[in-house]
C-alpha cells in the first residue's frame, strides 16, 4: 500500500524548494542562453560540438550533495528515497540544467543494485564529487542489457574490453563509465575511467544543446578485476533491476521541462495581444494550454507513483515506471509542439528560448525508449 502523497514529506519538500531556488539564482534563463545557445554556428556547425558546461556550478552542486542523494548510507551517501531523487530530477529539467547530474544519478541507480566492493568503491567516488555515465547502449540504439557491443575477455588477472558503447550521455563530462560487456558466461559490468588508455570518446552532433553525447570506444582497455562491478552473467540482472529508477529520473526531467514550457507559454499568452485581445482570450490558444497542464499533471502523478513503488513496492515498480516514461515522453512531444506554435512567429527562432527546452525534450522523449516502446514493454509485462 502506497503511503500518503507517495511518501513525499517535509525532507523531500525542502530538497525540492532549495533546488528550485538554487537553480533560479545560479542558472537564470539569460545565463542558460549564454552557456548553450550563444552562437548557432558554434553550436551546430563546428567540427566538434562544444561542451555547454559550467564546472564551477557543478562544484556547488557537489557541495549541496545532489550527486550523492541516491547513494545508500552504507556507501557514504544520503540514502534518500526515490521520490526525493525524482523531485531533484524534475527541478533539473525545469532549469534545463546542463551538467552530468542526470547521468550520474542514473549510474548511481545501477551501481546500488550491485553488491560488490567495486560498486561500493564507485559509489564512493560519486559521493566525492566524480561524475559518471552508463556505457551500455549498442550502435542500433538498444539499451537492453544483452545487446551490448562491448566484449570482455579475462586473462592474467585482468579483463580486457574491446568494442563501442553508443549514445553515452554527457560522456565528455564523466570521470568514469559503467560499462556493460559480453563474456562467455553472460553480461558483466565494469567501472572504467574516462582517461584510461585505449578509451576514446567520439562526440556525436546532437540537437540538444544542454548535454553532450558520444560513442565511447574501448580498444584493448585493461580493467583490474577489482573494478568488476558484477561477475560474468550477473550484469543483465543488475541493469534490469535498475530500469525503473532510470526511467523515473528521465521522466521527472521531462515533467520539469514541460512545466517550464507551460508557464512560459502561459505568460506569453497574457502579454501578447492580437485583434485587441490577449492571446489567451482565444479558445484556440487557451484550450491547448489547458491540455498541456492536464497532460503534465498526469505524467507527474505517474512519476511519483513509480518512485513510490521503487521505495515501497518493488514488484510493481517496472510497470508503473514504464507508464510514467510513456506518459512523460508523450507530453514531451505535445508540450514542445504547443509551446512553439503558441509563441507564433517567434516560436521557432533562435532568439526565442523555447527552442532550448524543445530540443532537450525531444532528446529525453526517445531516451531509454519513447511512449510507444514503453507501452509495448508494459504489454509484455502484463
């Protein structure tokens, strides 16, 4: 039985409110624009897409303890509930925060499902402020555990990794990767430093300006056995257990960004006039705005229901998490479309900040599977 308000209590409220205030103070929209969208030529036509990243802000985030939020207490972390992690991810989405926070939280959720000394050591690195990212997706975009393109071979007391991990989020900001690799006994997980010999990061050109993405190649990368997060054949189970938390984090990010789109579009409809009336006077404008609000509230409710299931009812967590990501992915597309359209002639221009959120939403919409994919998975589970 779920607790009242999904278990969202005073501690979670304090975290949410303090995160919102911090991001409003440290990342106002004009600073975000300067960081990620100062020059469209640099953003999209340079040979290597720039990293839109304020390292000093990341250090402040580390000091606030956000990366360690999901780290269990026995590994030195805060050990807060998943509803708290969802609240933080929602605020990150509301601010379109360009940082490695989201992939670090996702990596944490994978590492905490493993019980090895290597996993605990990696969690300790996150507590100390190091960023992490998953390197588990293959070239066709599948992030199912068994579909990795990286192979591992053990010999001489160490493991050698060869292959390519694709669609690695914020790869150029990560200090280390959690890599899935095939072995003779099945999938295993390894922690690999981003600057290890044989690791090459090949940046992708992506539409989302608030993060980077890359292919990470492993060419004879030597990994000590004490960096083995799971034994051979155990990695797939660990990843599967982490799926609900991964989906909740991304879905919460979507809800936060969609809330910004809703509020910004509503304000524009109040100040822009046409035919001697505010835009919001017209049903063709007010009805889509109301539909945005309804869809966002539905997705947010599912996000916190799924987060609560992770905390209290793990057996049901994957179904509700996929429901949450399905609803959130759909609202990412709808809110983005409406926010651009209802800003009229300026909505699609570079000078209008709506495009920054539009692009983050389109990236999140597909990340770890869009609405159609999630509904197919729900059908299989049921």
